[in-house]
C-alpha cells in the first residue's frame, strides 16, 4: 500500500480551522474522499495521469485482445475504475483500490517481474492516483480547500 500525505499549507490550515470548530470531522473527510475518488475517475475518462500527462497508448497486440474493442487504456472491463473507493474516519481519508493488478498499472512493470510464460511484454505505468513525489495536483487541493470551507461555513 502506498501512502500519499497531502502536503499543502493551505489545506492543512483549513483542516486545522475546521477541527477547532467541529467535533466530528468524519463528514468533511467523507466529502474529501468522494471528491478525490471523482478526480481519480476522471483519469480513466481522460486516459491521463492526475497531472494531465497522457497515458501510454496500448500496443496493437493488447488492442486486438480487448473485449470491447476500445483502444483506451485501463478501460476494457471497467473493473479497476469501478474498484476505486474512499473510506473516511474522524481524522483520515483513504482513496484506493483492492484490485490485485492495480500496482502494475499505477507503476508499470517489466515482463521479467512475472513468470516467463506471461502473454504480454512490459506494461508502461499509467498512474491513476497521485504519486508521492508530486503530491496532490493543484486542482484537487483546491477542491479539498473548498470542501473544508463549505464545512466551515455550515458551522456558522
């Protein structure tokens, strides 16, 4: 499991303000999780990573094996996209998937990482979640700040 800590002074400040005004942070955390899951959904729709970089095209061999005839990466059965969930607690929100092949698509893989008889070659990374080096994209962070502000306004 990869953990990405949101490193934004604007978000941290807003969360600190909210936690001083309300005792139950879970509704805000739930809304944040739903927002992030929606942003992740857009990566599948747009076939690009959270930072706007297009995913690598599918190989002709992969396209020929697709069930639905689509040449859009990570959109054959829709299982991975549908598996993205968010879970919120009082002080934390997690967004992710339990799909076993998700890390292969998020980080990429060399054929040598699998048994020698696998029917595919190297799999390029097609990140659908933010990465630890780049953190959350600015638009995602702004969405989170807006959610927190809405919760702050509702406490007045």
